[in-house]
């Protein structure tokens, strides 16, 4: 009888070792590793962020008063008056979004005019207290304005434009703020006052959205005040970056409308000082143009502006302009020469670049903010 055949045995394949620890324990251990990694990344980011030394540039003192503004101390003899015009529109049309005028675009110009011998009256389409927008990053002049009893009294009771006699003023200055897009362009008193001051040889100035006031102003011969003139104003790029639905919220975009009425629109980089002077017409692109618009108006009135300490914000704008014109190396060299340049503003521009997908610019700009 043949011997039984023993079947070949297949080597057993060992199953993967099973982790018999409770699921909750395994999740906690995994989470512990993840948290450790997050903590490590956070620590590295904190160490990197310390390189910006933001604490070494504290915000402006909110208790600042006009007497603390050194450039006001050498005020010359009275030279006349400037009319500053602000919006009465509290909302952006039917959108419900808040509007009004921008504090910084009034306060900084207000003190430049005072420092150079010009008293300032504040007017608005409706008169009374206008709606005001206050930004987070204020400088000493902004706080001084908020603490200035005389300025606040004027603001609480702005002159109704219908009661303004243009013969009283050497210049008119239109403060920006999104509200002006709704109550400036078709206001007959704005047109009357501006045309009269211009015809008399006075100075007309506006900043940010403020040039909307000038769209329908005409000279005695019927020509538009802006026809063929070089102007600046809040750009389409700036508007649409902040409000994606701007074309539907506003009656028009300012850049488009300035061109439509025959102005020669001049566009600078996003959110950098860009002021254009065309004879006795002075316009600025955005809030960072306020200082230069007001001082250019003083020059157009025939005077050299009194010396004023440059703010950290203005120094940062110079560095950012160098980056735009001449590149990263030139900007870093200028930043080294201007160590007080506002690092928060430099970081803001890095963030803007990142949000626009310009990652190379974002990296270079944040480097400028480091000490």
C-alpha cells in the first residue's frame, strides 16, 4: 500500500499586528503628536514674528491734544480761510453699509491748514453733525482732532452748504469717504461754491473719493472744471479690492467717471500716496495722500508749508514707493536709512500682495517689515 502523500504546507502569512489599545487612547496619542507639531510651528512663527518688533512702535497716544503737535506752534499770522466739505450720507445707497466721511482725511488736512495760517470751516450738504468713519491706525493729529474742543464744536454743527458764501474762502477742500459718492456729484451748492472759488483764483482740492464733488462743476463758459485736467482719485483697483460688489453698490466707480467727464486720470500703486497738482487744482488718490494734498494746496495758495515731522506711516509709504519703482534691493536700502518706517503698514501691504496671489511680492514686503 502506497504511503500516504503528505500535502505541502503553505507557509502561513502572519497578519499585521493588531493595535489592541482602545480607540480613544490611540486618537489621543495621534492628537498629541499633531498638537506637538502645531505647537512647534506656532513657536517658530512666534520667533519669526518677533523679528518685526512691533511693540517697539507703539500706537499714537489717544490723549494727544493740539498743543502737543509741534508743527502748530509756529503758526503764522492769519492768511484767510479754507472750507472743508464732508459727506452727510450715512449709508451706501440702499445697501445698508455704513458710509460717511473719513476722519483721517479731515483731521490731518485741518491741522496743515491751521499750521499755515488758514482757519478752517467745516460744511456738509445737510449741515449738523455728519456721519464719521474712524480707522484703527490713527496718528497723533487724528487723536488731537478728536480731543480738540473747537474742532469738535465745528464738526457737531457743520455749516449747511446752502448757507456758504464762497467769497469767504481762499480754498475749498473735499474730504473723502464713501458717502461722498452719493451726495457730492449732483449737489448744486457744491457746484456753485467750487465754481466761484475757482473763478476767483482760489484753490480747489480733494482727496480719495472727494474728487466726486468735482465731476459736474462747470466754469462760467460752460466747460467742465475737470475737462483736460490731470487728476487723481480712488482707483478702480482700490475700490474693487475692498468691495467686490462695488459696481452694483455705487452709482459709478470714481476712476471711470473722472475719465468719462474728460479728466486725465493719473493712477498710482494701491494705497500709496499719489497726489497730482494741475495749476490750482490738487487731488489725491487715497487716504495716504491727505498730508501731501493739504501741503500742495498751501503751496498753490502761494506759501511754503511749515516744517512738520514726517510720520512713521509716511516713511513706510516712501519705502513702498521705492519697492514699486526700483525693486526690493532699493527698498531694503531705504528701509535701513528709515528705521522708523511703520512696520505695520509694511506688513499690511505684504498681506494685500498675498491676497492678490503675488506671493513673491508678499515675501519681499514682509522682509521690509523686519528689524
